[in-house]
C-alpha cells in the first residue's frame, strides 16, 4: 500500500464536505492527471473512503493514499468547483474520489467501487455479467445504506457524548438532558442499533441466493461488493452496542463470509494495522489529545 501522506483529521462527520480557503493547493497534494498510479483522495479517517483503500489493497495495487490535511471543514475548498472551475476532479464537491492512472476521477463511493473493481478484475464473475454487476452495485449501495443508517446513526451519540463531557465535565444530569435535546439519548441509540439485526439477516438471505457457493455475495470469488459489505460491517461491529458473535449466531453464511474475508492473504497486513474499534478511533481523531475543545 503506497501511502503517500498521512495527516490528522479533526472536525465533524464528513458527509458532504466543505472547506475554507485557509488550506493551500500545495498542502492538499491534489490529484493530478496521469500520475501512473491509482489514487484515493479522502480524509485521514477510516470511514466512507476506507473501502476504496481496502479494495486497492486487496488487489495488491501500489496506490497513492491521499489524505487531506487541515481541520474539518477547512481542507476541501481548494478542490471545489468554485476554486478550480471545470478542472476540479470533484463532480459534487465531495470526497472520497478515486483517480485512475490515466487521470480519470470518479465520485460517489458505489460508483468508485464499481469503476475500480471492474478495472482491476474484481467485477462479479459469472454467465450473466450484466445481471451480476447490477447485483454487485446494489449490494455496494446497501453497504452505504448500512453506513448511513447504522454507523453514523450510532456515531452521532458517541460524538455528542464526548463533546458534552469536554464542555461540561462530569455533570451527568445536564449531559443526559442535553443528549435528549440533541436526539442522541440512550433510547435513540437503542432504536438506531435495532436497525442492524434485520439488515444482517437480509445479507444472510442474499448469500443463500447468490448463484454460487454461498461464500461470497456474487458468484464464487471476491468482487468489489464483498469488500464494501465486509468493510462496513467491520466498522459497525466496533460499536459497544453490537456483539458480532451474537449478531451472527443465526447467520452461518455471513459468519463464514466474515471469516473468509479476514483470512484473505492480501488483507492480512491491512487488517493488522486497522484499528480494532473504528468508532473510538474515529472519535479520537476528531477530539483527541490535541483537540481540547469541541468545534463551535
């Protein structure tokens, strides 16, 4: 994995990301045309762009891991259309993006996964390629739905809790009241957490009907959709409100899938270095020792 720049991330959950002009173009190490390498452009955060890094790592591609520098939301403006005009690599003023060795930049996670996956031989393989690719894309979009509803839904209370503790110290009653006002109370968290079990059961059903051995989601070999599903489940299982063994107790095929993906030879070093608890790691990136006060 050819990581080029690793920098710290601070700020809010990066959904649609907008930055100030305080970061220079040189600081950003902007994607350039025809670099000869694949490039992933995203923040130094293991969430929405992480499946692209995992995809290229699995394919054993020496890529540029471009991690945007500067405090959120102060590192993306130089890339936006308002700054670069039609030369911007961003279709929608958002990251992540993936850039091919020829300089083609693609936006939106599912489109990035499909584009790179097919280019790298990680498309869904079988007798009906068009049907299988539609299935793989649908599963990749489902992975993003799980991220949006479950990962970020559970992540919001975690961040609000950290901010309130930083601002108010150990005043538990005040924190509890404010968490309720922000819609991040324990009952809200439980409601959000309840979304994952039926989603897991649905993934189990899709493994039963994949048209192959049932180990992977599209045929008999790993494709880009498998990477997307695997990565988002790893992130969700990192929350304290979920127990992977319990969730998968009635999902033998999904349990086997997770085990097989963890055993992939080209992912061993990547997984060894990946934080065991993505939510806590992400929260520390945002409000770690260098960030003593929450953003306004």
